[in-house]
C-alpha cells in the first residue's frame, strides 16, 4: 500500500461485503508500519460502530490437529457445504511456527482451490512470521474484519503443535480437535490440555481402508472424553467424538450439527456473550501490556538501567524484587 488509504471508503466497502476491500483491509491490519497501524485502528473503530448498529456476530470455529491430519481438506469440504447452503464462509490460517516449514500452512499443497472459487468464500493464509502475541493480535483483528464484512462463519485452521491451538481456542466460539485414524496407543500422544479444551473431536479420513481404524479411534476418544469432567458449557449428549471423511462427505453434516448445537447452547445460556466479553478484556490488557513494554523499551535510559540491574540480579548482588522496584522507581509520575 503506497498511498494513504481512504479509511471511510474502505470501511464502507468492507461493511458492504466486498471481498477485495476485505483483502485490502486485512493487508492493512497485518502491516507493522505505524501509519498503517493507526489507519487499521480507525478502520476497526469505524467498523465496530457499524457492528454495534446491527451486524450479526459470525460463528467462529477453531480447528486444530497435527500436520497432515486433514484440516485443510476438511475445511474445504465443510466450507463448500456451507456456502452451497447459502452461508458466507471465511477461512483463516494461523501458523506461528511456520518458520519450521518455511511457509504458511495454506501453501502450495492446499490452496483450497474449489472453495476459493466460491463467491461466498474468503480464504486468507496467516502472516508467516511474528511472535505468538503478534499473531494473536492480527488474527483477532482479521476475525473482526470478516465479521464486519458479514460473514456467517469464520473457520480458523491452526497446527496443533506449540501453543497456537490455545491462542485459537481463545479467539473462537467453538474449538474442534481433528485426530487421524490410528491404533489405540495413539491416544497417549495427545496432550491432555488440548483434549480438555476441545469442544468436539473429529476423527478424519473415515473412508476406504481407513474406515475401520477411524471408528476404533473414535470409540477410544469417545471413552476418554467421557472420563474427563463434564463441562457446563456443553449441551446434553456432549462431549462427542465423531468420524468424518472429507473425501466422501460422510459425517460432515453431523459434525456441523454438533458445532451448531454447542454454539446454540452457549448462546442460549449467555456463555457465548460472556466469553466474548472476557476475550475483549483480555485483548485490551494484552494490547496495554505490549504498549507499555514498547514505551518503556523506547526510553534509552530505562533500557540501560534494566540491563545493569539484570546483570546485578544474575550475579546475586541484588534481589529480583528489589531490582524491579528500583527500576519502577525511575518511571516518571
Ligand atoms: N482418505 C482420505 N484422505 C484425506 C482426507 N482428508 C485429507 N486427506 C489427505 O491427507 C493429507 C493431508 O491433508 P491436509 O488437509 O493437507 O492436512 P492438514 O491437516 O491441513 O495439513 P497441514 O496444513 O500441513 O498441517 C492429504 O494428502 C489429503 O489428501 C479424507 O477425508 N480421506
Ligand atoms: Mg492445512
């Protein structure tokens, strides 16, 4: 973006559901240039005012799972189904660890070619670099843009390694864990924390030669889920483990019905609104902390003093809390 963008015109075009305007708005939000950050904030404020005036919140669904489990293929099959039913679907990908593979997860292998040709779909890979906090901030903003653009459903794909799944779970209404069909001992490999966060488990590739293994895996995870504490943010009959095949379409309708049932329960009980409020407050605090840290780091005297104190702490010449207090005492006001 070279010229100063006309933010009011961009906001109006995004709010009208213009996908090219949305793509430009996302690029603006992802930019680290200070003038772009300021423009992105004006855009978000303008759109938030519009949202408050009437737009419906999108159903935000996070999907996680190990590399190759079938996330992208499932999302494309589901997305095609939902758009065929008249819904507008946005697909985002979050991969803070993509330095590992050298590219965003919606790379050459899976461009979701069919879904990307759908007029009711919008597909956007994640920025492939940045800190976890930075990626979280941008993803949150991009989800907000998609919502303001009138998308009914936002699907967020993230690789289930590291901490990106926690990040995505915190940004979504419903969080889905995808598991590949395998022998029973596979269960040990899934971290308990992810199992506890997941609202729904889907065993992928339940077709052909893998169908029987998928059913066994589903039974294993279903049993494991029942052993976990029953949560009050789920409707009767949950937690559930289901099988799906993106290839044949088997189980897709049931999987989406389960997502909708969880979302409907949380809407009816007020949990969804409460969760969004908590997410907004957490985002505010994270922004504030990041801002304060950036402000402090930009003060040359303070950074030098911090380095001196850190050395003193390392050498045991001063206690950590005393060092922190000494530094804070140097702040103005
Ligand atoms: N048989 C069968 N194969 C599938 C199915 N879904 C995905 N696959 C295959 O599994 C492989 C990985 O699929 P992806 O959708 O790229 O997996 P992913 O989880 O998005 O992978 P990353 O983005 O790299 O983490 C591909 O070769 C797919 O063709 C399915 O429903 N049935
Ligand atoms: Mg993928």
